C-alpha cells in the first residue's frame, strides 16, 4: 500500500497517540501490543485479537480483520487500511470502552455501494468504504456524542455523525466532519 506525502505527514503528526513514531526497530519492539475487538451486527460474528505486536502487524490477524469487515452482502473482502485499525485502537482507549466495536459497515463492494446510493441518503459515489479506508461503528458502553467528540479530537481522518441511525463513520481520508 503506497502512502501519499500528505498521509505520511498526517500520521507523523498523530503518531504520538500511538506511543511515538518508531525511530528504530529496538524502540518499535518496546511498544505494547495493539488489540481490537469487533461484533459484526449483520453476521453475528465476533472477533477479538492482537493485530500488532513485537514491532509488527500480524499477518494472520489482518486476514481475520479483513474477513469480519468484509461486504456482508457479497462476501467480498478488501485489505483494510492498517491506519484505520490503529485509529479505532486509539479511539477505543481514548473513550475507555470495555466493549467491542459494533460494525454497521466496513468494506463495501462497488455493487453494494451503488445499491446503497439508490436506497439511502449520504452514500458517497467514491466512498472510502470501497477501498478499505472507512468504517461505520458504535460502542455499546459509550454515548454516540462522546464517541464522535473523541474522534473529532483525534483529528486523524473523516468523522461522520449519524445520530438517527446510531453510528459514526470513521475514515483515513483528510480530516473533516459532517452530520447525516
């Protein structure tokens, strides 16, 4: 996955949230493991795992993340942006949640995105969901307004607020926010 200069600079500025940008392999190895937990509301699947440890993203864990975040309508999978998983990890810690993220929507195939555009308001034609860089979630033990505010404070990407549907949208695009 290529990273643009803008993304590189953005993640450089926010790396302190991830316990500093690694300056060496030795420093990287000192960082604590990163964990994530999901509850897919459409499939009933649950997943709790360590996706990063000993200085590296864990290949088998990333495959499991890609699977649980697949398009539940078509079964298609896409490699999920590692920065998105890191963003969720940081957000989870920030709000001090003890519950898994409830998945409303992870990866979306172009077919699913087109269908949703025809039946729902606010679905972008070139949605970041279609490239594994966006997710719609909520946490059972955190008020949606608190989750939104914490995500906005991180300033690590897009934050959409959908109170009527009870979820927030998070993505690793440019920092911006909206309400649907």
